[in-house]
């Protein structure tokens, strides 16, 4: 690889030499500037890594080698020199060696060794923990690679002085490295600029779409230029209009800067080349001044423009005095323009092969490889990744992190900022913008939540160990020991005029420092538990808080010391009784008004559905609501469950019913495959303190109630830990509903606002309703808890929860009563017999009819049910949605067609995904179109992370209309499936979840 430059005498002239040699080549002074600037930036970057060695690279940190190496192949283990040992002394030696090599590049000593060594060790460092890599590492990787093939020692170098020869500034040379490096820069900026140009929301144009820029049509620069004090002054100088007109210039500057520099070199125009270089340096300097944590990125982005500088750059820039040694006009590395083809092949052959292989590999990786994700399973994403389309759209929100934690002495601290105070306010040093308490490589930490198992345990436990170590925790000084913490990403939408919206948050992880099984709890009950994986990266929305000063919420941690076994005997007796209506409103159990023979009697020759039971329910509804005509038959047609399956379900039901007829009988925490009253279902505190009263009814005490409210005030989610982000999803939806759909409900001087929760084992949802109403100053509210096994209130003031009422009594009551109802993870169980309810394949549809009747016109229903995972037909690869699927004796999972059936009689006003902000209905958007958007946005949703629908009951619709519209048939199902397929074909997976 030695001697990779072919010199050419300057053609002279005021405009300098031109032609293809000037366009695709470089000169010794330009390469020397490239070498020195690259070495200087590399020195700063490598030196900054010392602070991260312990946390991210050592065996004592977040990714020990015992967890990394089993995931890697032999090539990975060979290239990753930093993986040979995880000791701090070894890592410090390697990083010190990288510092020495960077200095060697700067001064030009043994440049070939310095370039090769720097590239190998930098690649190795990035492979040691690929989760930390971002575009800065991609810059270094590519620039160091091509530097290995450039004559770095030609001038302004110690090597040149030692050799006694110095290349003249007027010598232009062409080599595979100069051609590839220049074309890389052209591609880099074209890719970045075209990505912005292709933004579907037109964020980089003069007229961005309304839902760009967080829904306010802001141009991209208006959303980015607000991160620092310098940005604030720039905003004041240019104003919104100035930034709007400046925004599209960035796109065209990026797309055409490379071609313009090549054209200027070809034409021999120094003015054009210097102008383009200064334009790009100014742009990156502006990025560094106006955006946090981008100084080093801006600096390294300026480095490759050095190779574009024309002949005589040293003289033009006043740097010619740096030249030392014998200025004898010797050709770089002894080459002349008249070199033979054989000499050129010998000189450039190896470098051409290596560079060609590298470029071919990059093309293969980006176009054909399926391993395009960055992971620890292979080296290709680090070695060959060559895409640069960053900052593609307008910035919709700004982010920062906090981690409130509980210490042994009872105090609450911010583990992330290492502060004794927890602040939910937007930070910022003199500018209305965000910053993170831990910058640099720590910025990747919040996005590692998808790591689970032992890897996740080690990752998050590091924060516990770090806190204890830095606070001097040891035996005899335990007060400052960290017990548990919750890690949040806080966000605020970017608004016009340097404004920001109300703060919202996304819970990344909840961790118990005293437990080694934070990720084992996910298997606690029917697959519901602590799934801390991120599923879809900030894809569909974030969690909302009413104002920037309001506390956000997160689910409570699950302490390992909780004595589940101790309370299991007491709670197990009523496991079915408590959860008879767990999943929302169900058909009344036959034990309430039918005999055992009636409940198990055959239904019809075609289908084992108890039509007599359904008829009794219809009659009860008809008597309860005079004037409503109800069909005298089962009006809810559906596919029949096979007789063999029905027999199993009826037998299961009989066992449940038998246990319910013996109050006080306990068979442990659960029976058979049901683990119904775990911490994941009710939360740690409620599981420990929940008592059972008459007939197994749960007793909700003031102590339990106040604990839920305190958890909300302290920033916890408040929902069951097994249903990730459930509390925040409900809170966000309630805020939206009360502010938009029910703006006067419960306000002072108005009639009471009747709120209800269907089927809750513990009062978590009732607490959120009360807490949310108080934040919105809605003092005149009345909360009712509804369940087949209603709670017993003990000490809870009536102005918080007015009453607990049985579902049956409510159905027999006097008509629609509620302004807003919450049903979380409920109706998917109805009619499947799991909780002692009568077997009915359409029990979920019946439940929706019941809630329709109990909601006043214009009222809101917040409904959370699991959606079916996306599957495709094996042959056609077309999606299968249809009804979703049924887990026999457990729950349903819903697809588009089944969703449509449930939503008969309701307007779909919005949805919330995984605790995100509300995505409202758009103008002209049909119900099916909105369901398609919700399904796409919730592609990573699981049983633990259910989409929450916001439904509104129409003002003028009657129950007769609902029943007529709900007459389902195969033809109706076909029509919906075809229409859904058309929507999907038209929109694909591209959708905006806000």
C-alpha cells in the first residue's frame, strides 16, 4: 500500500489546473490538512472514551464479555481486539495506544502505521459495544479506512523531514483512494439531502404539511435551531420567516455541494472549490453551535472537504511556512506523470482491490443484505453501513431523561442526573430547550430497553451499582443505598415561536435493585408481566402529562422480597370471583339467575351456544330499557366453536362455578393454568395489602387508595405492572377526553361528571380518574366502580369513589348514566368461560352493547383490548387480519374485521399506543382507515401493551340502529376485509401515528 500517489506537474495559470485529474485527485498539501484535522478530531474522540470504559466496555459494566461473545461469530471475535479481555487495565492500554496513534497522525510520524492501527482499533472499539454507535462512528470508520491508502507523509510531516524530501504543493495526483473518497463525499451529502427532499411531510420545504413539525407545519430549521443559547440568538436574528426561507437551502446545499466541488475542480476554478468548502464548513459549524452534543460530529464532517482543496492550498491559506525538508519538487513517493502502466498497477493494484472490495461490500450490504440492522450478531452493519440520511424530517419533539429512585432511607433521588432532587421540568441552560444529564455515549442508554434476560439485568443493575459506589454505600452506611428506580424519557412537542407543548413521558424501564429477576417476572401469569422491550422505536406516540410542571407516571417496581406466597392462600380462594368480570363487562354468570342445567344445556343443532341464556339476557335488557326492541334470539352471529372445544370450555366453566359456590374455600393463589392475582395484575402494594370480605369481595381501603395516589404524584405509572404503560395510556386518554370531548364535564357549577371503571381488581383506574380530574380542576365528578364481584369500600371518601356496584344491578338499573367509562383489557375474555362466565363466542360483542346502553349520548368509552399480530399467508404473502384469533379459555386478539364489529354504534375518535400521546381522528378519515393506522402504529404491541381506543357514542343513534347495523354476515365480513386490503395496499406501512 506504500506510495499511492501519482504526481502531475501543475499546468499553472491564475485559475489553477483542472481536468479529470484535478476533479478526482488531490495534492499533498490537501492530504496533509486532511491528515492533521482527522488526527486532531480522532484524538478528542478517543480521549473522551476513557470516561466510558468502565460503564460500557469492561466486564464490570453494562456488557461483560460473557454476555457478548456467545452472540458473535469467529470473524467478530477476530476483529474485535477489545473483546480479547474485559479488564480495565487492558482497555486503558488499548485506548492509550489509540491516543498515541492519533498524535502520530497529527505530526505525520509513521503515518501508514498510524492510519492502519487507528482504523483497526477504532473498528474494534465500535464492535465491543455496537449499541453505542451512531453516525459519528460511521464517519471515522470510512475516513480512517481511506486514509490508509493516501500519501499522508508527503508534506508537512515528520516522515517527510526524516526522508529529506518534500512533495511540491503543485503536484496533483490521482489514486483509487482519492477517487473513492471524493465520490464518498458526493454520495454522503446527496444521500443526506435527498432524504430531506423526500420527506413525505415536506419538513424541509417552504410549505411543510400541517402534521410536520409536531402538527404545526413548522419548517425543519425552526424545530432544530432552539437547542442552545446561540440558537436562541440566531432565532431572534432571523425570526420564523428567515428560518423558513433558509430551510430549503440546506437540502440543495447538501445535494449539490459535492457535484459543485467536482465541477469547480474540473474547471480549475479555485473560487468555486473554496466557496463550496466554506459553505459546508459554515453549515456544520452552525449545527455545532445550535444543537447540543453535535460539536464533534460537525468537526469530523468538515475533515473530508480538505481533500477537495486545490493546488497551492497551503499558500492560499497562509500555511506554506509549515513546509519543512527539501523542497526539491520531488514527486510524492517518487512517482512521475510518465509512470508506466505496469508501475501504476504495481503502485495502486493492492489499494484498488481493497477499496473496490470495500465499496462492493457496502453496495451489497445496503441493497441485498438482510442483516441491515445494527446488532452484535455480525460485523457487517459496522463494517459496511454507508447510509447518511439523518435529520430527514422536522423535529417533532425534544427529549431528556430522568430516573427517580427510592433510597433505603426513604428519600427520592434522580439516579440519572445523580441529583437529590427529582425535577420533571424541561431542563435548559439559558435556552428554552432540552439537554440530557448524561451526554455523549450515555445518550444511547435509554434505547437499550429491548435487551432483556440476563443482559437486561446486568445493563440496568449497573445504575444501581454506580449510585451505591459513588455515594459511599457500604456495610454500616446503608442509608443511601438505592432500592429501585424508574427510567423515563420525557418529551415535549416543538411549537411555533420557540414554544414547547406540555411535557409527556415514556417509561423505558422499572428496576428493583435488590432483585436479580427483574426480567423473569414476565412469565408470572399467562405471558403477562415485565416485558420491557421497546417493540417499535418511538414509532407511534409518547406519554402525555397535562402541563410541563405536572408529574408523570410510571408503573411501580416489583420488589423481589414481596411475600406473594404468604398472601397466596388468602387471595387464591377468590381468584375467580374477583375476576369474573376482570376483562370488562361480561354476560352475567348463570349462577346469578340460571340453574346449572340451564347453563350447560345444548344450544342448537348447528352450534353449541346457549341461546336460551342469551334470550334471558335480552329479556332482562328489554325490561330495563322500556321502548327498546331487542330480538328474541341470539342476534350476534359468529363462527361456532367446535363441539369438542365447547365441551372442554363447559367443563372448565363447571369447575369455576363449583369453586364460587363455596365462599371461604381456598386452593392457593390460583388453580390449573391461571395465575390470576399476581403482582403483575394488581401491583406490589395492593397484592400485599388487599383483603377479601364477604363472598370474596375485595376490600379497598384508604391505605390502598392513598398509595395509588402517592405513586401517581411521585411519577409512577399507576397501572398494573403486567400491563406496560397501562396507567399512562389511560391517563393520556382521559386528559384528552375531558379537554376535547367533555370540556365542561365536572367543572365547577355544572352537573356532576359521571365516570366509571368496569372490572378492576384494584382501584388503579379509579385513582387515575380521580387524579386526572383534580389536575384539570374538575371537582364535581362521581366515580363508580362496576364489577360482577363489586368491591367493598372501607374508609375511602365518597367524593373519590362514590360506590361499587355489581354489573347485574347496573344492567337492571334505569338506563344510560356514564359520561366516561374505562374498560382496560376486559372484553377479550368475555364468553370464553375462563372466569366463570357463560360460554358465548360473541360475548365481547354483547359486552360492547351493554356499555353502549350504559353510556349517555356523546359520552366516551376508553377501550383497551389486544390486537392480533400481523401474519401473512404462506403462498401469497398477503396479510391475514379477519377476526384476529382466539386463545381458547383465555382471550381474543383482534384484527380489523373484528374491531369493526365491536365498534358498531361508536365513533372512533382516537387511539393511544403504549402510553403514547393521543392520535386523534383526521378530517375525512373513516373508521376503517383509522383502524388501519392504529394497527400499523401498534405493530409492536403485545398482550402487555394494548392499544387504547377512544370511542364516542353518537348523539342520535338508537339501540335499534345498533342492533340493525350489528347484523353480521359473511358478505359483510368479506366487504370489510376487501376494503381494508384496499386501504392497506394504498397506504402500505407508511403512516404517521399522531
